[in-house]
């Protein structure tokens, strides 16, 4: 038992410390699986595979650019209204604070006797006077001696070094992520243009019946990834379009931005509903009417229930076939290893593992254990 346990620990450590590399590679593989049918369609009309891959990748990047520009225009308009949102949030916080203070005062009056309440008020008054005296003393304190030129106080130097180390660590991690993301378009292009070669070369590692099993496993993984991602995308687009129309009808600010955000967040497992409520509720602060809040919560909850209970099993669940317990454990595991990207990739990774287990005879019991 020692060797499998050690191997499992080493695999988990490799996945954890190399998460940026693995997330980038798996994302590129999933995108390549999605775009492969379009490349195959262009190859059928006698376009070279490299040219077909370049055309499909260029169109996909152009669509991303158009979507990004639309989101940027909406975010720029929202940025101009940030003072209004800040004022509304401040007013709400002040109102809640006043209500809590009034509730505490009423509770104090009901619970405390009159004499004890007077003593408590005198104590609070003495404490406020002491704080005012302390502030007055600080304002009247003599100035600190000047620091000779070229010297830095020890505490300030320590703070500066700590802040500098934190900023350097954040910038270095951001640079690493940006560097890896920049590889995705090139990885997708080469996976598409060299897909046939890589497929044939990979199958050369197997012989006889094992080669057939490997080919079926690859086809199962590709079909599962394509069905999962495309199904989620189509369902997310439907939710985004319907949400945008509803938000526009109830006159919610920025419906073209809040609709897609709410629609796609609603598809996240378990946390989809609260996350889907955040963007429209934040946008509703500019209106700040109880009826708008109620309509937003009601419509988003209704759409989420319809999508996850009626549409999602038909569009996506028919290809994935994972039981809810395994989905929960996979979300916990991949979320722990890879944070937010792990939550997004948990289900396709687990479903891909199930597709392999279903095609390998020795691993079929594991596939049945993972399935529904």
C-alpha cells in the first residue's frame, strides 16, 4: 500500500505546484476540442488543415475581441456612475448601522435597570471624554526630531520592504499567469493544425486491442468535452439573452452587461444562484427601489431553477453522467488544487476520467462508481 499512497501524494503535489501549466494546457485542449468540428468542415471543402486552423482561430479571436469591446464599453459607462453607487452603498450601510444602534438601545432599556443604565451612560461619557483628551494631547505633542538625510527609520524600512515584497510577489504571479495565457492561442492553433499527426503518433504507443481502446478513449474524451463546453455555452447564451431582455424590461441599468454575467454565473454548480444575483443587485443600487430588488431576485431565481432542473440535464447531463456525490468531491478537490479555475474545470476533468474508465476493461468498475 505504501507505493500507491506515495505515488498519489507525488501526483497531487505535481498538480498543485504546476497548476498554472496544467490549467493552461487543459484549457487549450478543451478549446481545440470545441473548434475541431469547424476545422474538419473547412478541410472537407479541400482547404489545407493549417489554413483551416488559422481561419477558425482568427474568427474565434475576432469574436472574443468584439465581446471584449462590448464589455469594455459597458464597464466604462458603469465606471462613470461609481460615485452614485458609492453613495447608495454608504447610505445603506448608515441606515443599517442606525437600525442596529436603535435595536441595541431598546434592548439595553429593556434589560438593564435604571440605575445600572445610568452608570453605563456615565461610563460611556467618561470614555468619550478620555478619547477626546487623548486626541487633544496628540495634536499638542511636540514634533518628532528630524531624520538625518540618507537614513530611514527602522520601522518604516521594514514596512517598505514588506510592501515591496508583497507587490513583487503579486506582480510576479500576475506576469506568470499573463505569460501562460499568451500561449493559449498558439497551443490551440498547433493542436488543430497538427491534430491528425499527434493522434496517429499517440496511438503508436499502443498495440493490438490496446490501440483500439486508446482510440475510443480519445473519442470519448473529445465528445464529452465538446458536449459539456458547447452545451454550457449554448445554455449560458440562452440565459444571458433572456436575462438581458428581462433586465431591460424592468429598466435595470446596464442590462447588456448584467444579463451575460448573471446568465453564465447561474450555471456554476452549487454557488450559481448567489453569484448570479450579485451583478444585477449591484446594478439595481442606482435605482434603489424595493420593487426592482424583488423583481431581480424573483426572475434570477426562477431562471436558475428552470435552467438547472429542466434544461441542464437535457443539454449537458446526458453526456456527462456523473453522480452528484462525485461532482461534489471533484469540485472540492480541484477547487483546493487550482482555486477558481479548478471549480470550472472540475466536471470536465472528472468526466474525462470517467470516459477513459468506461473504455478500459480493468477500470470499468471505477467508471460505474463515478457514473450515475
